[in-house]
């Protein structure tokens, strides 16, 4: 599937906004915008000499300089990205799109681009929502879609070597042929890729059972302007710091991940999903914390707050009694675990059966499609996420919610929240915001996001659990880790990319 510029997902499967949602938007004061999307205008790209160099490496047929190809590789899929698409903003337009087919071609391109002073942005799924594809100067995009193979499957060690351009569904299909699964299913699954998973420390819906993607990676290959780095000759090692962790989450700032070696597991023969009701978010929070700390953990564990539960459930009677309460989704890859259900019952939960769980599972990847028709109607809809230790979660949730409501007070928002990733020591919080657009919706959201970022910092949360840093979180990330840590990462950048050609301005503030 090739994502359409400015629209999420497979264009063959558009989603219409339900009539109930249209009615709800009117109560929020949402009005359809009068302005129509603006077509982009081309601008000069590379010189003939620069295009010739790129063609010599990958073949001229694998270098695209036409406007359509470049426009389709512009930015990612945050709401501000989509609004800028609609405005025809070409300020982040790449000068060319290059399609290498091997690690060696990537390496040659990086070395040559450094010598020529060409900045480079890696692109595999293009699903960044934090400005991870919008560097600080003009650039060429390296689209890794031709690196789409499973290089090796080691059934004894239960590992697979996958090239960076393999999309999520393709990875699962390749592994399924041999009876295995990666078990990584982020909401961007339809469009995201193996390289993007690694570069942004992705988390998927089944993280309670399979872990985050960075926990699955046991080895990787990185092409840098100064040469190749191969990491991971054993599952664990005491031979110095684990440099795999330095590359994971680096977002293309140090080089391009061309392949990873990942842990795989036998494909489950059965799956079970069900819904659970709790009286309120605090009660549900205590229940999911108990499972996270003492087990037994299911494969999928998520908890919606009161607002998200009310918005997402078309029939509130499913919660019992017709009003109130919050919904937890519990899923098992493999046999149903009654012991998990016993813990939830003891914590005050009511088992609602399979229907709510199956409804969530079936609609999981359709939810992002709703953002485009919501924007069409004039709504501002966006998400943000964070994570913290359990003791800080209640105050963090309150602080972020109040910051968003305060910043968007002129267009009072709905603020939804859920927990979808849990650990022994803490959990993530994921917020969705819906309100009417102001006259300048881009600045409207940026103001709200700054307020939320400050609230996250003040309440002791991290600026991102799985969306990454990009440009949107760059300054907050630098504050979070401190000056000395930033200087340490800059030293790594200087060693691997002394000419600052790799995704400049992403992850690290430019000195």
C-alpha cells in the first residue's frame, strides 16, 4: 500500500464519518472550512551533475525528480503535516527521491552525498507524526522500499533478518509462511516499516505480550557517511555499552538502518479478545497495574478513561446500567488465561464478553482513517503520548488534560486518554484531542502542544513513549536529558556524520 499525500491509509478503503459523529461535531462548534486544498507548486531541484551521481549509484530509473514523486515523500502524517499539505506548503519538499536496492547502494549514496554536501532523509513507511521527515535544510530522500526481503530465518535461534523497507503486513506474511510472527502491530501497521520501527522505538498493541520493537531487535546494520556498523553478535553481551540501543531511536540522525535481526515467535493458533468494565479510571488503573507487576499479563492490555469510553462506545449499555464506567480491552495470543480474568474480577472488573474486544480488534486500523474526514469537516484532531512511573500517572494525566483544555479554551476540546503499554514500573498515556479549528489551526495545535509538553515535563513524564522526537519534541527532549547528554550525542553525530548530512535538525538541536 502506498499512502496518499495528505490522506492516511489505503485510498481504496476510504472511511465516511458516521452521522452521529457529524452531529457531535456541531455541538463542539465545528464548521466546515471554506478554503479548498491548494495544489503544490514546483521549485528547482538538483543540478544535472547531482542527479547524474545518484543515477550512477542506483540507475537513472530509480531516481525521481518529478513533482508528484517528491510531493508524496514530503513530511509525515501529523495533523500539522496534513494541514500544510492542504495549504500546498512545499517548504519541506525533497529535491529528489532515490530508491536504493541494497546496503551497499545505501552506503555509496551516503558517502557520495556527504562529499557533495547533499543532506539525506531516510524514508521507509513515511508515517512519522513528530516532524521526523522535515530536516532543517534542502535534501534528497532515500526511499528504502526496494530493501524488502527477509534475508534469513534462523529457526534454531528463532530470529529473522529483515531488510529495513519491509512493511509490517509484508513482514508478517513472510514469517507466517514459516509458521512465525513478529508480534508487532502498531496503529501505523498498514504503512510503517521495519526500519521505521527500529529508528523510532515503535510500540505495538501487543506490547504486553511481545514487548516493544526495540526489545525484539537483537542485531542491526547501520550505513553512515563514514562507513558501516554491524551490531549484535549475541543476544546479550558484557562487552561494553550496548551500542544497539544507541542506534535504536536515532531517527536517521546517525545513519540509515538497512536491516535488523529480530526475535520471532511461533504464530499463535488462537486469539481471544474481550472487554472489561471498571467503575472509573482509578479502579481500572489499579487493576492493570496489578497485572503488570504481578501477572499474569495478557498479550494486549489497554484501558480507556471515561471520556474515551463514552466516545468510542456506540452503545453505552454494553457497560451495564447504561452509564458510567470505563472500558479495558484484554487480548490473548494463545489459550485463554483464566488466571488473568480472576485478577481483574478481584480488582472489581466485570467481564463484558468477547463483543467489545472483537469490535476493538476489527476496528483497530480503521480509526486513523477518521482523521481526514474530521479535518474535512473543520475539526482539529490530533494525538500525543507520554509515559511515567505508576506513582506519577494520575497527576500526569490530570496535568496534561488541564493544559490542553486551557490552551484550547476558545474552542473547548474533547480530551480522550488511554493506557496501552504497561510495564512493572509504569505505563504510557495516550491522548486524543478533538475541537473546532481556529482561523490558524496549525498555530492553534502548536500552542496546545507546547502547553502539553510543559505539563509533561513538570509532572515527571517523558516527552515521548513511542512516537519519537523528530523536530516537534527536539527541544523538550534536550531539556529532558540535559546539556551533557546532548553533547554526548552530538559527539556521536560528529564521529559518524561529521558533515551533518543525515536528517539534519532531527532529534538533536543544531549547534
